[in-house]
C-alpha cells in the first residue's frame, strides 16, 4: 500500500510536477498602499482600500536569516496566507485540471494536486487553510465510518488499527498517536514527509486533554496544524467518496481566500526587515519589505538587503521543489 501511494505521487507529478518557477521580479503589491516599521516596534500597514492594521513585530514569526540555505531534506515552510492571485489563477484554470495518467491510483495527494498544482508546500498550505477556515470539516457525516459487524478473513493489520475509529481518520489524539507509533515502528511514515517539523512537533506534544482545550478556546490555527497530520496519517484508509469530499472542500476554501487581501508579515532577523509575503502558484512571493532602521540606511544598503532577501526567497522556492522531487526518489530506493 505504501509503495502504491508513493508511485501515485510520482506518476501524478511527472505530468506537471510544479507550476513554472519565476524569480521575484521587483517588489510591488497592488493591495499595499503603505507599510512602515516605527521605533515603537510596531508595523503600520495600510491597504489600497485604506483599511489599516497595526502589528507588533515581537508577535510576528521570525526568520533566522544567515544567507545559507538549510542543508536538509525538509522543505522550508513559512506561515503565510494564500495570495489572491493564486486563488484567481486556480479559478481561471479550474476546468483545465491535469488528468491522472492511466493506471495511476487515486490518492488524496493526486486528487488535490490535480486541482491546486504546486508541490508539497502548496498541498500543506491549502489543506491547513481549509481546516483553519472550517471549510473542511473532518467530522462531516460523509467522514463517519458505517457501523458494521463485518470482519475480514483473515484479519488484516489495517482492520486491527482502524476498526474502533468512529471516522475514516484518527481524529482523537489517542487514536492518532497510536497510529503514529505503529507506523513509526514499521517504518511506514512516508505520508508525513511533507509535514513541516513544527506541525509534527505540535501534534506529538499535544495530549487529548490539551487538544480538547484548544477546541474549547477555538484555537483554530493550532487545531488545523494538528489535523493536517491526522489527515495524512489516515489518508491511505480513505475511500473515493472521502477523498473527493476533502478535495472539493480544499479547492472551495482556496477559491474563497481571494476575499482576504491582508498579506502575512515575517521578521527577518539580522536584517531588521519586516517582509510582507504570500503564497502564489509559483511559491512564496514577497509583497513588501521595510526596515526598522530605514532612516539610517543609505540607498545602496537598502537595495543590497532587499536583494539579499529576494535571492533567499527565490532559493527557498527552488530548494522546496528540488527537495520534494529528491525525497520521493529516495523513498523509492
């Protein structure tokens, strides 16, 4: 089953592995009217529609920027919003989805990939966004396992692992942690190669009690990150109807994301730079760069720092693509 899952990925990706990559061509965002970083450590953002936002730089995600790319097989994940251009791109091309090659098994990855394109970063972003916005409800009636006294003869390992689940996915932390331990022991965690380390760490460190507390507090952000892991853990047990449901809800969520124009802002430590970013069909895209000490920087220094950040993001996009391809090839050896 695991081998078939990986083969499905590769066969699908061979057709159109990623939308063409493009370098950052200048920094201009049609939605950002003004952005500045003041001495009070706050970032003031004004959009084209004159809506204003004040962000505390201490509360924003920080990027340790050294100029050297991380040397590992993990893709670099930044917590940014989907761009409105990405949603528009998918809307314009939703009837031109890439068909699966003959003989390719329909898996959660192949089905979602046919409608959103991209690589593992796009898959994770779109799935997490659908979960966080509640467009995708993993406890919807279609996700319930039908009650039955049927047992396979002989008893299979998948039956042993899943027959007590209420849903087609391991939605309680106890179920999901148990499934993770079994798969880890058997060396069958291939589906999780696309999961950002922060997601996996949060999933493993969160107990059932803590998860329920997140639910009570409506902590949708962290719940979505944990549920991404649960979806991938249970993806090989999904039927055609469940896969189709998840694909439909993910695409619906992404298409509706165009109504949110506020970009995400990350702080690049070392450069004292606040960078407005989003994710489009090619990868991470810089929308705007401002510096904390902008008044003390001459034009040449500002341009050098901007170019350094732009080059970094271009390299991250390229490395994400290469890592995705290389990891799949290594899993097949």
